[in-house]
C-alpha cells in the first residue's frame, strides 16, 4: 500500500461514518457525478420556466426521461464492461472524418460550460456583497472548475461533486418544505397527456433534452480503468441512483416553480423572487447558492466527457485524471470562460438566455449522434436481443424526432437574441 493510500484510509477512518460514506460514494458516486452534470444552469431555468408556464402538467415527462436515460446508460455501461469507449468506436467506424466528428462534439459540449460559467459568474456577483462584477465572477467560477480537475484522484472528485450536488438537493428540499403544495394536482401531472400545441411539444422535448445528457455516455463507456467494475449490475445500480437523483431534484424545481412563479420571461433571480416573498430573503440566497453550485459542478463535470473524447480521438488510451485528460478539460474550461465574456458583452445573450439555448443546441445535434452511435457500438460488441434493440431504437427515435421538431424554433430563437 502506498503512503498516499495509507494516509487516505486513516483519514477516512478518523471521520465519524467515514467508511460508510466512502463505500456509498464508491458504489454510487459515478451516478451522482452524472446527476451533477445534468443538473446545471440550463436545467434549473428550463425546469423553472416549464413549471411557471405549464404548472404541473408536464411532470409526467420526468419518468419518461428516466426510462430513456436508463436504456441509453445500459448501452454505455455494456461498453464500459467491455472496455470499449464510445469515442473509439466512432473513430474506427468513420476512418475518414471520425476524429473530426469526436473533436467537434467535444467543442460543442463546451457550450454547456460557456452557459454554466456565465450563470455561475452572475450568481457569484449577486451573492457576494460589494462584488458586482459578472466578468470577474466568471473568472473565479472557471478557477473553481480548474481546482476540481486538479484534485486528479477520481475518488476526491466524486466526493467534491457529491457534496455540492447534495447541497443543491437539500436547498430545493428546504424550499419545497416551506410551501403549501397542492399534491392532488402534482399527482394529476404525472398522468401522460399529449397536446398538439407547438409550445407544449417544444417544452416536452426541451425537458427530455436537458435531462438526457450525452457527455455522460462517453464518460461511462471510458470509466472501467478507474472504477474497475466487471459486473454490469454495478453500473445499473449506480445509473439508477444517479438518474433518480437528477429527476427528483428536477421535480422539486418544477413543483416549486409551478407554485410560486407566473408566466413570463425568465431572469437570473426570477425563480427565487417569489420564494423570498413567501419565505423571506434567505430563500432567495439559498436559491442563488444552489444555482452557483449546480453551474460549477455541471460545467466541470460535462467537460470530463471531452477529457476522454479528445485524447481517444487521437488514438491515445486515457484514464480519468491523467495528464492528457487534465490538459483537455482545463483547456476547454479556459476556452469556455473566454467565449462567455465576449458573448455577454457583444451579443444579446445574457446568462439565462445562454443557459436555455446552449443545452438545446447540444440536444438537437450531439444527442442524436450519440444515441445512434451507442446502438451501433453495443451491437458491435454484444449479441443484443431483438426486444432490447427495439427499446433502444424507440428511445433514439423519440429523441431524434424531438430534435427535428425543435431545430427551426431554436434557430429563430438564436437569431432573435443575436
């Protein structure tokens, strides 16, 4: 046993309940990391906007997202057991242009970080008395992201991100506990209802796009050298916990927003202002702290996918936290922060507009590519039963059709903002 490992073990034993916490993180920390990636700035404001405009009527989308996410994560988990990263499969199957596709998708994933660091910077400027500098806040938020990457050891990163995610979880739980919620209406919202109105359908697709997060599949398919799991059920249990955590937090946000918000344009503090009227200013501070933490964890964790993808696309075997991984992630953090600054200054994009639009771009382009690459890869390395493929294809077609339905609306939104 190395000196570092021995000292880490002694530290864990010295903390009351430390071994229990460490064991839980080992079993479910990857799922919590995925939850942190999903529940970023975009999710906060998309979920809040949906609750404000549709009340409880779209809560049924969250269980649907759970089923789709489970199906897709089952494919990436199988790739993890076989130690066949998804990026390697894409490059191998596209000998001309495969590297370009993977690197381009990595850069696209940085758009999530652009929006998250913009929101984190704005939230930090709001939270710190006398610090009214969004640009400076973005720089500090990016520095926090780099600090997470420099933890290097996977267990430490899981612990840091898990702590932040549960802080967000607790924050929304506290907000929900203080409200008078019509639980009968909440139960009615869990019954699926489809309407032909385009705004309703767009909201359904937006919710699916912000909860089914494609960088997570690249991370999971590459994680075997770190987790060393050979049993598919270890991944399935971990996935279930992570996805359930994501959707539980998401339901909290939608319910709180449905109870407190009125229909209208979303602002940075918009979801928290009515809470302050009901519960006092402390509720608004709690909300903004949750937004800051969610933005930091999502921005950084999302780029972990690129940390695998870029080196793998260049033919390099990469493990979590190695030099190539860290250089890629840190480089994209810096690029994301530098991109956010001129966008805020020279375009009509504000932090909230970025938080809503950037995930939509990724959902419309990166998600369909990832889903069908997963289907191809899992059939390459496994004998997949016909009914499993039917389920995988159904999930892929739902997301593809949704993406096609929202492309025109997304384009018009971006042009209007610019």
